[in-house]
C-alpha cells in the first residue's frame, strides 16, 4: 500500500471499537482484535492485488484475495480460503 492508503486504512480501522492496536508491516496493515485475533490487510493499487486475512495463533482462519493461482474458482481471480474446510471457494462478495 502507498503511505497515504496505509494511513487512511489505519484511520478507518481505529474508528472500530473492535480494534485494539494497529501495526504497519511494510505494505500491510495489521489490526489486533480481541481474543488474540488479527486482521491483515494488503492492497497494491499498481498491481491491483489485495488480500484480507483473519488470523489466530499464526493460522489463517479465513481470507480473501485475488491471487491468480486458483483458476478453477468461478469468481477467479477473486476467492476466499477457509481453514476449517481447507478449501478455496468463490468469493461470496462476487456475483
């Protein structure tokens, strides 16, 4: 993320009562949530790449991204990953 985008993302996250703390990790914003959850947000406007991931104890719980490696998914390249099913599925936000 560009610095202005990182700062704007952090500003919006801080508005939520769920956010305990925020870290800047290079091109990613990490928001610390209650019960040891974290939310990682990455966006690259130049490459048009994004990912949003919820993590607990260093394991992805669920995540959305547009990496092109799951061509079988109906909403390719947009898709989401779950830990419980270990599946990659079409993104529910895509029609």
